[in-house]
C-alpha cells in the first residue's frame, strides 16, 4: 500500500478496509485526496501499525470526506491533528471504542481541524469490543467544541453509554444551526429507558420553529413530561402530516411523521409491555 500511495500522486478517492499509520501519513501529504474511507471491523481496526513520533499539521489539503469505521478515538485524534486546513464536509467516525476522555479530546481537536465556515455533516458512534465494559457516558457539555462550527447540516451521535440531551442542548443546537441543520439524531444502541429522558415535546416544537430545513429527527422524548404541548401542535408548527398520536398504554413506541421524522415517546405506565 505504501508503494501504491507513493506512486499514485493523483489519487482522489481511497476506500480500503485498513491502513497502517505510515501509509496514512504519506497519504496526508497528497494534494489531491478528496475522500478517504477506512472500513475496519471489531476484529481488525481500520488504522494499525507502529505509533509515529511526528506528523504533519497541514495534511490532507483537499480532503472533503473522511469516514473511519472501527478506529480507536486516539487514532481519530491523531488524524484530526493532521487536518488543520482540510475543507471537510463529511466526517464520520463510527464504531470507535474508547474511554470518555478520548472523545472529549477528539471534539476539542476537531474545533481546530475543520474550517469554521464549511457546511459539515458530523457522525460519531462508539462500540463495545470483545470483553469491553461500558464505563462513563458522554455528557452534553463534552459537545461544546462542536459549536465552534458555523454550518452543521447533519449531527448524528450514538453512544453505548447513551448521551441524554436535554431541552437546553436542543435550544443551543437550534440557536446555532437553525439556518443549516437538516438531520439530527441522538441514538442509544440498545434501547434507552425513556422514562429517564430529559427531552420533552417543547424542545421538538422549538426545533420545528427554528430549523426550517430540518428533514429528519431521531430523539428519545418523554411525551408525558410536557407543559401542555400536544403532538398535533408539533405537527402543525412543523407542517408535518399525517397526524400521529401516542398509544396510551405503550411504554415505548415510535411515531413516524412526515419528512422522515421519527420520535421515540413513552407512557407514564412503566408496567406496560413494549411494542
């Protein structure tokens, strides 16, 4: 792979299962790479090899799309340190096993790595590897560096120890990216206890009013913890159809609304069966 990268100076798109760090560093110096996809697996991470003592800070000058699957967050941070001038538009780091502190460092590094004015799509998710136990969860405050970006069009976040966004976080998202946001999702991997959800329909109304371009939402919402906001009110403000309602005996249900918007809602009756 090193030889191929060294010889093919005009490579623009690279998609391979994995790559060693030395090859990644060589690729970072390419002036033409627009898209880099490394698809690893639970058994084989997408970046491997010996740690490098030094890396360039002005790498990937043309990189617009980066997708890393099953890559340690430490390696994601290492990549981000080489992307200080990259015109990134799509950033997808999924299936990344790591402690919470590594995610915090990654978000802070990305604040410097991505051009502030770019329209960017962001997706982050972690995964438990064999024998690994989930520890502390990501907090809403850990996402603060992401608000450095001016024009986020898509934000999808999934963590094993699920991040529980609250109304204040959604308000900040709406205030910051209301003009650009098209997709928003906070997804737990194995089913969240919706009785503990901090989100209410009030925050969904705010999103509907503040984000005119929003096409898709996936949120865990306690539909009974509201200040008198009905689902019909949400639909009317967002100009969505057809009408939807929560089954009164369902502890966990999904409503599919217009424009691909999906919402998780829950009942106060914790003894009822899940659908």
